[in-house]
C-alpha cells in the first residue's frame, strides 16, 4: 500500500484506534465509504482527487466505492428504474460515510454533482438512504482558492440529514497539483490526508449509533398516530 501512496508518510498515518475512540466496535466489517465527484471530463481533477481520497481511505482500512456519474440522466428525465439511478441509490444505502467532491463552476458546484444528490430522496419507503451517515466535503478550483463549493456541499449535506465533519479540502489551481494522474506532495495533499483520517474516526465513532442519534420525537409521535388510525379503522 505504501508504494501506491508515494506522497504519503505512511508511518504517520496508522489505522484509527477504536480504543482511543472509547468504544469496542460490534460491527466487524470494514467501514463503508461512498465517494462522489462532479465532472464527466476525460481529465477530471475532481475525479483524480476523489481517487486519491479513496486510496487513503483504503490505507486506513475502509471499503470504498466511487460512483461514476457518466450516463446518469438528468433528474426527472428518466424513470427511477434507470440502472444508474438504481446503482446510485443502492450504494447510498450501502454506505456508512461519504465523500463529496465537486469542481467550482460559475461560483457553485456543478450540475453533474447536484444531479446525483437530486436522484436520492430523503426516504425510500421506510429507509432514509443518507440520514445519520458521515460526510466529508472537498472541491477543486481552476484558479485561486475558493470555498464556495464546500460551503454549498455542507448545506446540501445537512439537508440530506448527514453528519458533516469539521475539516474540509479546497485545492486551488488543481491542474498544477497533479502529475501523471497522481496528486503531488504538498500542503494541499496533507490536508486531504487530514480530512480522510478525520472522516474515518467520525464514521467509526458514529456508525453503530446513527439510528439512535437520529431517532426523533416528531417521527415517533407521527408513527404512533398512524398506528392508532389504522387500529381505529380496523375496529369500524
């Protein structure tokens, strides 16, 4: 794995210690992280940064999946039975944490990225595909450093009822930060390492407790009222 991470000082990035997190994990499978990026260009720096993040997460012990947005129809322009929509929704439910990375275009996240989230409803039947999952946000810039996209992604993540970690990454002049498809050693690379390490720790800390943490009074009350209504109907 060290050979696959030439910019990393691997001795300084051990796998997270669950004892330090103050808990003995019951779930024994690797942490499941889904990564999304926001460009279909052949040379996509958001994809390259996402792939770099996935390698780091694997080094930290995670199982990763990167969704390819190419071929995903525009929202409402195809039925939700479309294979790419089904794959995206299945992977959303599979994940325990996510990484979102978009280029900045006209001061905002790209339509390619937003379309992916717009295909994911807050609820699929009784399942909320993103609620309680952890989220890390990143962006790439063609020019000087900006935080427009990561700020928007945080708003979007909260709307999807996700737990967005404090750290984030914004890579300016991304075309200068990659060589032969790999990110060069730099302070920007070190920040990506920081973000992935933090995401892993937060996910390990929360993944077994997420159902309890997002268990809400209003939803319990609504469920109780619905049950009462069904029982009353049966007695008529």
